[in-house]
C-alpha cells in the first residue's frame, strides 16, 4: 500500500452507533445477567438469559411504553428461563426511547450485535404491539442472521416495508383486542406477502387469556425456525 492510500474504514456496528457513556453488567443469578448501557440518548437495558456464548438467540421487545416482561403475564421471562435450559439465549430489551421506531430498532439491533460478539449467529425477533413493528424492521435490517420473526398483537404502522423481510413470520392476535384489531396483523401479513396468522379466541391486547397456549406455541415454533437453513421464503405464501 502506498503512503498516500487511505486505510480502510471498518464498518460500524449497531453498538457503535449508541454513543455509549458507560455500561454495567451484573449477574443477577446463574443464567441471568442484567446489563445497563448508558448513552447520550437514554438508558438501554438488557436482561440476558442463558449462556452468553449460545449460537441461537431470541431477542424480545415490548410495546410503545417499553417494558421487559412482555404480554401474557410475563411471557418473556417464562420463555427466557425455558430456552436457557435448552441452550438458547434470550435477551429482553428495555428501550432507550419507547415509541421511537428508529431508535427502538437500533436498540434491538444492538442486542443482536452484543450477542454476536459473544458467539450468537442466528436470531429470532419477538415484539408485542408497537414492538411487532420493531421486530419486523429489525428482522429486515438483520436479515442475514434472522431465522424468524414473531409478532404479538402487532400494529401495522411502521411495517410498510415488510415484504423485504422474507423470513418465517408468525403473527398472533387476540380476537378481543381492545387496542388493535386483528386486521392490523392481517395487514402486516399482507404487506409481508407471507406468514402464519393465528387468531386467539377470547384474548385481549395483553393476551393474558392465551398465556399457556402462547408459551407452548412459541416453545415449539422458535426452536424449529432456529434449526432451519437461512433461506428466503416465497412472497405470496401467506397462510390463514
């Protein structure tokens, strides 16, 4: 290389965009870490279940008000414990700026980046309500490593580019959702051109009435898609 040649600029990764001021990482109990990342745009929180070196990782995010428990009476915590015992990592994301779609997508991308630096290679993204749009958009940005996306009571706003996802998509929605109608998930399915929509009888926006079914369904679906080859799904294959 000549003296005049510029050195290549390394590609910035999601964590590099956060402008981190400080970080705390505490082992709460065996198999569970609490990580706080202080940034100029707010506090980003991760609860990380399982061995940080796991190659398969589930990243879960909340709705427009944030939160770490997820719907259905703490679904995210329950699945985090189940998957940790089976060699699958789970990171629950507490947003820096809830209800800011671009910022929240970056937060989820930062969680996958952190896991990738520790050995994570294949991801499933899960989001509730507003978080459904976060999960879909993060899945598009991270498509090379995304095995699948799950939306729970999702909104359709922000999912206009869902056709670029081209990964297995599972949409779960209660037929008594008092905030977002089932047609929101139907719209996302149509925009994606693929995906499986399950309507849960009697379930409201928080899906509490379907808690046991959700745990069982996601306990089966997520490991299944993590074990599949990373290949594009055909658009237009939306199922009911």
